[in-house]
């Protein structure tokens, strides 16, 4: 980190007013005590550029801790189990870890925490990790963040992986920051891109400022480098013929039972809508202007057994629940088939669906950018194209 230091001796009322006026965050405050830089400073450096009088100096802070990075090796993923089954995010984390590890032959580890999770660990052996560490204990039956963090921290202390990846799921979001805090290291939440530099630094990419920029974040001074990863962004590791991983059952940390909340009962939540899980999606955009258009889209969705999703303007105009929005500020989807209707294909939308296996798009504008990422494009008025499309599917049974 860095901060901006003020040389109060050089401050005049005019200079103070000028510098305060360039700060877009209102973080430069002029008072009787002089000029001060407040907590709102985002280090955008506009004030440094405007400072012609040597009033401000950028001071690069020395890292509080600096670890011997050569002692931290490998990429670890925190597996997630639903009962004794692996949550699909586990294989996506593993897929990305294996891809990053391949060039330098970096070892890849998986950590499975829970109770009676042997068969989840056994099935994970077929997905390419070098070693699987298992914490299996009755007190880990239900996800309890403090207990799980205790086990993950025990693993990190013993194995010292350079990188730890968790899912940006309810569990990962609750667990990963607790682990990062224990090791006084950084964490980047909700990454949509990851790359490992030759020097071992992990470049963590995520949308910032509401998706207006893609921030690239590194954790250069501390280890492990930690992040949570968005579901459905990376390809799952493929199953291999033969198991590759060694499994090591770890002793759970001492005093595990005495930390965290006592879970008395677990109540099943009603199934929640999650378009990220859908295998077929019909996505509507602003080109669908009225109820008649929506009815056509819903009919198509019914025939295809699809979930209905939408672009951001369709949420903003109150026609859809925000959980149905695809895109940078919505959900990422990777269905087998997505049909977009009246969607222009803005980058913020495309970023949330361009990894779909098969994309069919209907748009009246032949230049619409959605066609650049579509496998099939139907140019025409949706109010004419959709009835014909639906009729053809019904008549010829193209799908299902
Ligand atoms: C920070 C930020 C984050 C954002 N995040 C998201 C996000 O997560 N998801 C998202 O979707 N957007 C997001 N947006 C908005 C995004 O930039 C676009 O504005 C939005 O995706 C456009 O939605 P649309 O395609 O429905 O509408 P439009 O761009 O208006 O496109 C409508 C399309 O319908 C076609 N059309 C019109 N009439 C017909 C017809 N009769 N038949 C066939 N086609 C027709 C038009 O040719 C046009 O291409 C974000 C923007 C910002 C600034």
C-alpha cells in the first residue's frame, strides 16, 4: 500500500483549495490545521498530478510482513461438498488450478472438509490433483465457518501452498476471508480471471466499480495468495481414466469441537432460482418490448425446457427479478444452449454468457454485436421470427 504525505509548510490557502477541488472523492480536506488526506482517498493520484508546488508526496509503505516466498509452493483448492457429493465449483477450481500449474509443473492440492466425506475425496482422485487432504470429523458435519477455517488454516500451515482458491459461493465467501485474516494476507473476492506469473504472483482479475473496469490485483508481499472464484466461469477439470491423487487423512486440529456455533438443526431451504445451473436458457433483451413478446419468449422457454433470463435493462424496467440477469453485474451462465431474443450483445452482457456451448440469437439488426459470438444468428423482427421458430420446433421436434 501507499499513502500521500502533506508538507504543511508549503501549503497556502490557494494551493489547498486547488488540490481539494481536484479530488473526485472529497478526500482532501482543508481545515484550520492545514491540508489533510482523509480515509476516502483512493490513491487515484489526480492530486499528485495537479500539485506543482511539491506539497504532496507519494509514500510507498513497506509491507508489514514479508514472507520467504520460496517456502510457499503449489496451488490448493478448497473443495466444497453438499453432503457427500462434490459441488460443481470444486471441479471448476481444480480445472483452473491445473491449467495454471501445468507450465511450471506446480503441484495441485485439494482440501476436503466435512464428515463422512471419504467418497467425495475418492471421486475427486480422478480429476487431476496431486494430493487430496481430508479433514473428516463429526464436528464438521455442517458447514461452520470457524471450524472449517481452523482445518483450512491447519492445512495451510503444514503444506504452505502459494495460492488458495475457494468458490465464490456462500461457503467460500464465508470461509476464505477468515483464513486470509489468520495469515494476514490479501484476498480478492469474486474473480473472473486468474493467471500465474513466472515469479509466482497470481494475477486476480475481477470487475470493479460496478463492472466499469476489470481490476487486476496481485498479492506480492504475503502468502498464501487467496481468492474466491465465480461459479461457471472456468471449465471443470475433466475426469481421467485412472486416479492420480494420493489421499492423506489429516488429524483435525485440537479443540475443534469447542469453537464456533453449535448447530442444533438444519432446515432445507426452498429450491432457489439459479440461472447459473440451467442447461438451457432463453434470454430476453430490450427488443422484447411488450407482453406479447414476453409470452412468445416464455412459450419458447417452455418448449425447450429452458429457464428465462434477461439483460440488465429488463431488470431496471421492473419486468424481471434481478436473479435472472446475465452479465458482469448479474450472473455468469454456461448452458448447453442459450437463445437470445432482442439482445444487442453489449460486452457487459456477453461477459456473462459467451462461454455457453451453443448460442442462437434473434435480432432485427444484422450488425448487432451478439451475432459476433453466436453460432446461429436469425436476422429479423422477433415478432415474426419467434412464432415461425416455435412452430418449426413443435412440428419437427428439433429439441428434446
Ligand atoms: C457498469 C455496467 C455494468 C453492466 N452490467 C450489465 C449486465 O450485467 N448485464 C447486462 O445485460 N447489461 C449490463 N450493462 C448494460 C449493458 O451495457 C447494455 O446496456 C445492455 O446489456 C443492453 O441490453 P439489451 O441488449 O437488452 O438492450 P439494447 O442494447 O437496447 O438492445 C436491444 C436489441 O434489440 C434489438 N431489437 C429491437 N427490436 C427488435 C425486434 N422487434 N426484433 C428483434 N430484435 C429487436 C435491437 O436491434 C437491439 O440490438 C451494464 C452496463 C454498465 C455500465
